[in-house]
């Protein structure tokens, strides 16, 4: 009987040993996965510290999947369905266009087609109020902690921080305001007598080459040197803007941009997605 007890004790000890070894290997794997993330963030910090100080340097940030860990169009449609402002057909259409966008297969003039057709004839004031709630309740909490660190460091260096996005002003401006950014360069919708016409506003779509045009115009007014400025983005559709600045930074890049950034030697960062953070500034919803 005593021998059986000893064997049982030895077996239990061996199981504990195996459990400890599995735990150790799990921790090591997590550490190895985390190391590139920490190293890239440290390289970014060094890059910001090495940049010229003052307002001639600007940090431009894309919004969806870069500054914000999520897609504003998808989040808008989900909230619109919950509020009986849209149907499932709108969700499927938005997902379809989003997938084409992520695969870089969507023509520029098709990007905002669902939005333009969906708001035609509706009151701008109602739409703006609804979008503001989404921006502050859904988008702002999804701003990555690493993005907040980058914003803080740029400000400490005296840099301007600008949101540069294809999203409409109704979703992007509240986010930029809450993060205390200096400006929002985005897409505007045409309004006549308080109602949307279903057409783009002045400046057209802030996408691809349109982002470069918007950034150049803003830089000329504010005496900003793009050659000494940063641009953060996740998408290959932003290659024109990445090439227009002196310090391109790719964040959570799609496969096309990942390959391109390796060829060019651009800094690539991975900002974790999914977890919501606490907003830095509380703004009224109305």
C-alpha cells in the first residue's frame, strides 16, 4: 500500500512539473510575440524624439484601423440598425464595400456610394447628432493606448496633430476634438437647406491622392513642412500620402502595405486592436 502511495505522489509531482513547464513555454511564446511590438514602439519613440521640434512638423493620422481600432462605417451601420435607422441590407452592403476596400479593389468613386445614397434627403442636424454619439461612444474608446502615447509625444515636441481620413466630418471631427488634435481633414457632404443632396461637398473625397491634396493645402496655410512630417496609416490606398511625407509610419498594415513597407524600409508598428480604452476628454453628446 505504501508503494502505491509513493507512486501516486510521484505521479502528482510529475504532473505539476509538466504543468509548470507548459506555463513557462506559454510565457516564453507570449514574450517572443510581444518583443517585436515593444521594439517597434521604441523605434517610433526614438523617431519622434529625433524629429525637429516646433509646429512646422505635423503628425497626420489616418482614423479607421490606425488611430481607431475599428471601421467607422461598420460601427455606424451597426448602431443605425439598432436604432431602426437602417436595415440588414445596409449592413451587408457596407461589409461588401469594406471587404473590397481592404483588398484594394474598390474604385475611388465607389467608396462613399452607400453613405451618399443613404443620407440623401435627410436632415443634416439629425445625422450629425447621431454620428457624434457613435464617435464618442464607439470610436473614441477604441483609440489604441500606443496611439495616445504617440499623440502625447508629438505634442511635447511642439508638433501639430491632424486627423486625415476618408471618413465624413460627422464621425471624424468629434474624435479629433476629444483627442485635442489641431485639425480634421476629411470628407464633407453637400447640404442644401439643411438636407443632404446625396453628393460630395467641397474638396471631394479625402482618399488616396485626395488626402495628399488636402494635406498640401493645409500645410501651405499653416507653414508646415511635409518633408519633416509624419503620416500614420494601415492601408495601401494611402501610399500617395506616405510618399508625400518625410517620416511614414505604417500601423497594422494590410498585406500590400506590409510588403511595400518592407521594400522601402519604413517603420511598421502593431497597435493592439479590440480593447476599449478610457477617453481622454469628456465631450457633450449634443
